[in-house]
C-alpha cells in the first residue's frame, strides 16, 4: 500500500494515518513530524525550519524533499507507506513522482479528506499533543484520563504553537493556494479518491477499509 493523504490541516490525516499504519503494518511518513524532530535535534535546522512552521508557512521544498527521499528509501518503507502532509505543492508532487520512479514504485491512491474550514479550526484549537509519543487529544472529545497528561507516557500535553487560531487561518490559506491544486493534479492521474474528513475516526476507518478492499489494496 503506497498512498498519499491530502486535505486541509485538521482534516484528521495524522490520526487516520496512525490507525492505518497500525492495522496494515505500513510506515507512516509525516513530514510535519519529521520536521518537528529535525527542529528538536539540530540547532541550525531549528533556526531555519521553525520560523516557517511557527508562521504556518511551507518549509522550503529542498529541505522537505531530501528528508522525505531519505525516509522512503529506508528498508521499512519497502512494504508500503502512507504519506501524511506530503506533497503540499505541485513541485513536491512532481519530485515525488520522479523519486518513486527511481525506486521502481508507483502510488496506489491519493485520499482526499474533504473537510469544512470550521471543522479544521475546531479540531486544531482544541488539539493537545504528547510531546513524547505524538498521541493526539482534544479538550472536548478526546480527553486524557488525567487532566492534560498523556495516558501512555504520563507527561504533560502541549498546545502546538501553530495550532493557535491566527496561525491556523494562515495554514488554511497556504493549503488553499498551494496544496488544493493537487486535487486536480491527482484527479487527472486517476489516483484521487474523496472521503469525508468530518467523520469520526472509527467510521472513517471502516469506509477506508471497504475502499481498499474494492481496489485490491488489502
Ligand atoms: P503538519 O504537522 O502536517 O500540520 O505540518 C506542520 C508544519 O510543518 C506545516 O505548517 C509546515 O510549516 C511544515 N510542513 C509539513 N509538511 C510540509 C511539506 N510537505 N512541505 C513544506 N512544509 C511542510
């Protein structure tokens, strides 16, 4: 299974990517996570990358592309991968195609998580994250057992800097201008499948399972 998840911030791509990765044993490649990790581990990267991320702007293509190329060429990605948050513009999509061609593989499907702007804002402003394991919570509908503490790691949850309302609005604008045109790009390639991002996690997973079965991906 080699798939791309497309959709606005807050569409539930990351949450569903984790579910799919666990159920089907394929690697989740989240460029947001890879970039946050790079920021944590490297002071130079911190200065360069964090400024873009904190404003909700796209990190320059050459940085993202080299990180993704390295990740998908690793052994554990040979059995399949779920790209979450990549590609995010036309240049990244074309580069992805070139690199996959070099690896002798093709994308099976691009899933578009169609989601209302109001849903994105509601989900992201209420989202809280474990800085250690990355598990997502929500202040209204996915509460941890203990107030603001990760159920798994037992450490304090954080509100991501770019999940503040002004930055979310910019992320939605960046999505509309730079990422949304990929819908037509992948539709023209016959790869695009639309699914309702507003559904809850389990219902959406059921839908995806049926879709994958119909298209012989599982
Ligand atoms: P995400 O975790 O997918 O919401 O991404 C968080 C931030 O990381 C984005 O707002 C961008 O600043 C950066 N980012 C993630 N993926 C990409 C990408 N494919 N290209 C450029 N920037 C990205």
